[in-house]
C-alpha cells in the first residue's frame, strides 16, 4: 500500500508518521501493494482528528476518528476500516471491478451474511421546488439530519445536511 500522510494545523512528526504507518499497514492483508491510502491528520482546538480515505474502483472506503489524543484516534481508525471491509465485503466485490485492489485471500475468505443490508421502510413524498435555505429550515422543523428536495433554481434533486459546528452542506448531482 502507498500511504500518503498530510497534516492540517499539525506537524507530522516522525513519531506520528510511524504510528500511522504501523496501524495502517495492518490493512495490507486486505489490499494489493498498488492501493493508495490517503491519511490526513488535523487539530482543531482540543479535537485530534485522523481521516483515512482508500479509493478502490467504484467505491471509497473512508473513516474519520476524533479524540483528544491523536494516538487514540490513530488506533480507532484502523479498527473501523477493518470492520467496514468485513461488513461490506460482498457489496464491494459484487461490483467485480473493485476486486483488483484486494488480495485474493481476502476475496476468497467466506463472510457471514448476518451483516446483509436490509431496507425495512420506504417513504414516498411529494417534492415541491424550494431553495436550499428553505430546505434547511424544513429539515430543522422536522428534526432530521438531512433533507431531500427539488432545487427551485436548477430543478434537480438535491440534499441538504447538517454538519458539525451548526453549519449545513448541500449535495448536488454531477452529470
């Protein structure tokens, strides 16, 4: 695996680099050597955050962990990615093209079907065109973390969502 480590508001010291490489290299049993792993370490006030992104054809495996100690965050992130890989293995590999990034031992190993994704409820609702700001107000009124709406400016389906720090995000389709 090719690991790229960058820092935002933090110097990536040799000790941090070594800790990240030791933890992330545990994932080598799943991935081929040509797989890229992007690691970003950042500090905001007391929050020590690590973000790990592994692009595999058709999917992105990603984990973000925050704690008040960077080494704790580093320990947590590897475990979460490993859990994701085991849980979603069948879904990732069903796309077949993604399997070039994974080692044969991981692909051939049997997985439990207990973690099968099940959709247990479907909602249908009419969408009247609205502006993203109005969609944010509607989302707050409903007490939800996201809201799907038809954008009055573009006439496309968009999603607004709550972010940390009382801010909002907007997801727009790209064709």
